C-alpha cells in the first residue's frame, strides 16, 4: 500500500515541478527571443496583455505551483497512460491538443481565436513557439522526474522550483519599486 501512495506522490510532484520549470523556461525563452516586452506594448496587445514589468506578470511563475497541482490532480486518473511507453508523446498530444486546438472559446492564440477574433494573425502566431516549447519540455521533464524518483533528482527539482518562486517574488518586489535594480 505504501508503494502505491509513493507512486501517486511521485506523479503529483513530477507534474507540479515539471509544469513549473517548463513554464518558467518557456516564458524566459519568449521574453528573450520573441520580444514579448515590445510585442505586449504594441497597440493591439496592450489591450489584452499586461506589460512584462507588471507585478502580476512577475508573480505568475511562482504561482504555477498551484496550477501544476490542479493539473496533477486532473491527470492523476490517467497516470498509467502517461507513465507507460511513449506516455510523454500522449501527454504532449493531450496538452497541446486541449490547450491550443480545442479551447472552450475563441481565446487569444488558439485555433478558435484565429477564426472568431479580430486580433491580427501575427499576434496569434507569436506565442506558438512558446506553447510548443512548454508542451515538449513539460512532458519530457515529467517523464524524466517520474522515471527517476531518486532523492538527488527530487532535491534538484525542489531547488529549481524554490528558485523560481524566489525569483518571482523578487520580480514582484522590483516591479513595485521596493528593491532597486
């Protein structure tokens, strides 16, 4: 019975940490290489996106722990599917499919958004590299962490998540002018 409990905890932590780390890396990639600062300040995007120096944007990566926990509990009943052979591909397809192609409404950057919103196509496509990077990183990180439940990898993932939370909090303090650049 104990082994079953540990497998569930390993699955949950694997999802939480993989999501938080992949989200941070994909966001950093987008900020540095997709010019989000300038794009989010454009006339079109400034109507729907906060500027990258907003405290809300800074707190986002740190809050991904909670979003990762919700995702873990949603995916938990399907654990055996995602931990089997080629499970990472199934997880990638599920996440990309539901978050990009089958959104519940015409959200920005989704297939429905292309069809039903007046936002120019270039802005819908802007986040696609970030979405694809996140999805693959998330699935591969999860598989790696779940298949290697050794103490070393758990400690490394905990350290990374703590660093992301600390950087997020420092970003909030900086954006509020509490700490100097």
